[in-house]
C-alpha cells in the first residue's frame, strides 16, 4: 500500500500532445500486465450470495478522501463507493463509468455523455454534480492529491441535458485517464460537496454512485459498507463489505488462517508458504510497476554533499535485497520509472535501452568509503531512516542497508512509522527518506512527480525539471521517453535518488471467493463486483 502522490502537493499543469492519441483510445493491449503467478482455476457460482465479504487491508486510513490522502489504501476504499466519468479495466484501458460514451477529436476537447445513475443518497446524477465534482478535484487547495492529474482547464460546461464537455488549454493525450476514480475524479452530489464538513471523515462518509455505500468508518479499525441496490452496473455478490485495517503481518495471517478474512492484502514474501498452506487459499502475485528507492534532500546536511549521497548509494546491495530478503519477488531497480511503464507507446526494447543509459551506483563498499573520505564527515555520522508500517519489506531492506553503512562509519537508525505519518513526511527536512510509488494508471510515471517542479524533496534543478516539463509536452511517446531518460540520468548523476527495487504485490484469496481478471489495476476498478463466490 504505497503512495501515489504526496498529500500536500498542489495542482501541477501537465500536457502530453497529439502523438499519444492512441493511448487515449486504448491502454496497453494483451494479457493483464505483470501477472507473475497463475493460481489453479476454481469453480464459481455467480448465483450465490455472501452475507459479508471481509477484506484485510495492510494499511490504515485516517481519511477516506483520496484528494487529501493520495495513499493507495484510500483509492481501494473509494473504488467501493465512488466513480468517475470513466474507469479502467484489468489492463489499464479506459472503459465507460458514469459516462456511457466519451470522445475527443483533438485531445483538447473531451465530450462525455452521462448515463442515468443515482447517488447513494437517492438523488439523481446531474451535469451540475459532475461539473462541481470536476472543479473540486482539480482544485489545488481543496484536493492537493488529485489536482496533479488535471492539466490547465479552459472550461467545464454542460453542452447538453446529459452532456459535459471539458476543454483544455493545450492538448493532452494522457488526460483521458484523469476523470476516472483511478486517477483524479470522484463524482459526488454538488450539494454534498458544498456542505460536507470534512469529506471522508467518520461524520462525512463518502457519497457516490459505486456498487457499495459506506455506512461506517472507524479510523484505525475498519470501514463497513452495504450493497448499493441502485447501482447502474453489475451488482456485487456480497450484501455487505467489511474492510479491516490490519497493519501487522502476523495478525493478518492469523485472521486469514481462521477464516475471518476472505481477501488479504500484501502477503509478505517470507510468509508466502504459510499463507499458501491455508485450505483453499490462492495467492495472486503481480508486477505492480512500483518503485522503491531512497530520496536524498540536498538542502539537509550532510546530504547537501554529493560525496555523502554517493557513499550512501554505493552501500546498497540491491541484488542481496531482491534475491535474499525479497526471495526474487522484486527486480533490482536501475532507474526510477519501471521499464513496463516506459514501454507504453514504444516497446520493451526501447525501454530497456533507455534504462541501460542510466548511471546507477553499484554496490561497492570501497567506493563508498572513498566518497565519504572526500566529504566533511569522513569518519561517518548518524542519521534516521523511517519506513511505513504498511510495507514491512522496506524495514528489512533498511536494516540490510544499515548493516552495510555501519562498515563505512555511518550509523543508520531505522524506525517504523504509521503510513499516514510517512506520507505526510516528504519534504520535511529529513536527509534520507524512502519513496514507494505505485502508478494507479498506465500513463502515470513516478518521474512525472519525483523529477518535476513540485518534487517531494524540493530540489531546484532547472535542467532536470525543464526536461520533465518537456516530457509532459512531448508530441510522441519516443520523445517523452527520451526526455524522461535524460532527466533521470541527470538526477542519478547528482545522486538525488538511490534506486533499490521495482516491486510486486501478492494478495491472498480465501476458499469462499475467487477474483475475475486479477491484475495490478484490480483494486482501482469497482473490485467488489468482480469477487465471485466459489461453488
């Protein structure tokens, strides 16, 4: 359960021009991306109903409002109750949601025809509701975590009784994904948006058009929901949902073993055998294009010295972390944006060639000592590295890095903190921090944020941020790839980042249910409707 965007970020205008038009029409084709395991098929019975579907989440949410959170756990919960104009399927392709149809001729003007739908509070969806929702979720003050997805908008207007047209200041092919609940739009009643005190709080539960209606939210404990019988799409097979926040791996395993959970998130690699031995259990593992790496703050001593940053980077044994600690369920990262993302619109060969250009520091303790010897702290120093409680693998990686740093004189104090605290900590002056970034849609590249003007560490390098801006305005996928590669190369040459690994995620599915079309995007879709009782 990693982050998508920093909680405190403001709106950032991004455009990607007509050369990527094909991407707006269809996302990557072929099999569901990243599937690394194929569990044995089970027999399902779509006619059966469950009184309750219980899910164990590995992260806790203090708010259900994606627009102020940006955490993947918030997206997963929001997908239960809210929708955008469009949605994504298990390949990341755009499909209809509240808009029955949509079209664009120039990637500047996007026209959406609304279906007849009803909110969970019983009121019908109108063009006024859609327009109010768009204006809310693109507002950098009200919605800092979703405003990023919205480029400069010239107008949002009703152009028919059931038609809304969004006109941009400049062409953007990636905008097609923006008005989805996997990215930057959650349609809600205009009246509710204007009157809710704190959206997504226990007293202002989410209101939407999704397959379930949230009935209770207890921060740190659970979310409860009941089936929305007014939902326009396929109904869920469970009458009610319960989403439990269980951040401790052992507690989540015990709950799955005793049958208290039907689905459990984030199966740790070192516990996979125990999970797989549960009667009827199926483990779904996918490459999720997530990036785990260290960010250095060049404004914080002694990390303002390139030599210190390079010493740190040379002390990271990525191969040992991925093959040993993570048992091969990850790939050593030699860049930032994963090759699977970089290949979108071009090819795997182009992505591999681009990554091969990047200067990643090799594991070399002698080189690390030599770099540190050139710094103002040649004998070493003490610093802290925090990791979120929802990703214990980062804790194990931190301890491994600390052990290597000890050999060159650097004391790394590792601490676990709540994921909400971690997500709010970016740019707070820490010298070194973990970044775990999971792209929620195919066209969202980690480098768009990490190397952009509003990057989480606040570094100011006009060449890097300028290249990233040029990538956003690129006219072809090849040009975007070239600009991103050049910006990434400069950032790694300055050792502003230290890549560690590109990850996978494993979800446990119990014997009572099966999933339809499981992929890295599964929980960004209306996923409860795709959980089917077994026969």
